[in-house]
């Protein structure tokens, strides 16, 4: 079968939108009576007034900062964000807290099952089937993504191998030992496994991985293709977060990602005024309402994820709205010398055309009155002095074309830049005021 839920995945768009608006009114009315955040925040909003997508604009967005404030209340540790009795909570997860105090996310058994079902769509679209023996090379800890992937793969009938307690070499041996043929990982860790396998004299393509679902970081198309090439497998992307859940995934066409409708109502809003829904092909901020989750109701949650809105037709036959591309966190989008810059562009250039660069780091700093942008690049150890010089000049030219910025490129000795296991931190903005 092609679809996980053939009925929902091929519904005409008008029907999908009708269902979503009806679910939206339900969750809004629930949130207003069960969550203190929304009791206060949405006093003046009446669910019956939300009749069209345009009416959503009457409702203010939910920002992470106010969620932190409400979280401080009783009952510990979820406070005014909780949408159910605290005794009904069966599982705790939290955000990574890289940009402030973490948000604690309560799930009841019912709401957790809802998350798993949404994730089943993501995995099924990526071709995960009962014949797959799925290796998960992580300790899941208090973070949500790989737990969701684990339980959704189980629901699909796959066989799970939690490989968290091992180091990378141990994981590679385990994959070979049990003949795992699918994997879920961050793009960074996929590249790391390939590098490690090579250093052990094992060609990554001989590991036998057929399918890989990536999570946790924006993945440039060039990185996705590189992983496909290294492992000789199909690599799929998805987008999600701890608060809203995984909300879009890539189908076998591998062009953009389908929003999991009608589980989520997703708006892509103009990043400056956060009002206007952007057009197809335009960049905006993803604003998400999970429509069936009551333990932790979220109404128009501002994810601060920048995406490009895609089409709503796809050769795979699914009718859901697509996201063409994930650009990254809005906090990572910076003005450098007045030019809007996204670190993802640099990764795209390097992964696509500079296989001789093993690792890199981008640094923005203020020198006098001017911004300076530096790329520290680490070439592969076998490169000769003259080819290092040539690579440096080519990098400078290509980055100028791709970003309109002049990079100061520094070639570093092999092994000198940090390696990342889970999520990469290759972008450093050292300016005091970040425009
Ligand atoms: Zn599709």
C-alpha cells in the first residue's frame, strides 16, 4: 500500500481545510477551558467566530517566552501550560533549552499515541515497512524525537534496535552484526558514521542501510544527496519540534515535505509582520496548531522556523500542503554588512562542490565599524599545499556568488576543528548586537 492513511492523505484540499477549521475550533474551545495560559490570553476570542483561515489572524501567536512564564506556576513542572490533570500525565519530555530555560512537555497516554500516529505518517512516507530492521544510534534521554521515531516504527511493524549505549565503532559493528537495514539519525551523525566506517576500512555503503530518516537539523539538499551517495540508500528529511511534534515529512518524490494534515494546521507567515500568509515559493515563519493533542494545547505556536512554502500537488498523489525547504531557525538568520545571511547556504555550497573539505566553521565578528565573516575550513589530510591554496580561492569565489558576502577563508590543519556527534554548531556570531 502506498499510503499509511489512504483516506486522509488523498482528501481534496477543501475537505482538509474544512476538517482542520472544525478541529481548530474544538481545540481552541478546549484550551480556553483547560489551560491557564489560554484562559487568560484568549478571553476575548470565541471559537464560533473562526470560520475561515483568514479568521485565524484574530488570534495572537503563542510565543516561547510567555510559555516559560506560565510554566513557573503550579502544578510543578508544567504550570499553566498543562491541559489535563497532572495525575493523567504519563510521560515527560523537554526541549533542549539551547536558547533559554527548557520547556517541559507533558503527554498523557492518549496524547502520546496521537504524536506516534502523526510520526507513522512521516515514517511510512519515507518507505519504512515491516521488513525494516531500524537502528537508532542514540541515547534518547529526555528529548522527544527518537522516542517518537522508536514507537512509530514499532507501530508500523518494523523491528527496532536501540543502539544508544555504544560508541560509534560499536554501533557500526552492531549494524553489521544484526544486519540492520534502516536508520534514523541527525544528518551530522550520518556523516560521522560514514567517516568513522571509512577509518575502520569499511565502506559505508556495505553497511546495508536502505532507508535513512534524518531529524534534528535543517538538511541542505546537497547533504541529503551526499548521505545517499555514501550509504547508497534513500535519505528522507522531516521537520518537527518538541512542542508541536513532527509536522511534515518527505515522500518518495524527495522534493520538499508534506504537512501531516489534518493533524496540524500550519500557517507560513511573513517573517517581518507575522501577519500575512506567504505565497508558494516565498519564505516565512511556520506557525503551528497541533489539532488533536490536549495534554499540552498549543494555539498558533510560533516555531521560529523559517521555511519556504511549497505546492499542494505532488506526483505521489498526496493532497497535503508542502513545505519546499527548511531554511533554519530565525535566530540563525543574520544581517551581515546589511545582507541577509543563512549559515545553511554555506553548508549547501561545501557539501555540493567541495568534497575535499571535511569540516568547517563560520564566524561573524565586528572589526571596527564593519562586520567580518570568516570561514575556517579543514581540508582532507591528503590534499597537497597547492590544491589547498586552489580550494581556498575557489571557496572564496563560490561563497561570494552564493551569499553576496566576501569571506575571509582560512584553511586549518586536518583534525583541528570540532567534530559534532548529534547537532552541529558550526555558526558563531560574536557580535555584541546581532542585527
Ligand atoms: Zn509527495
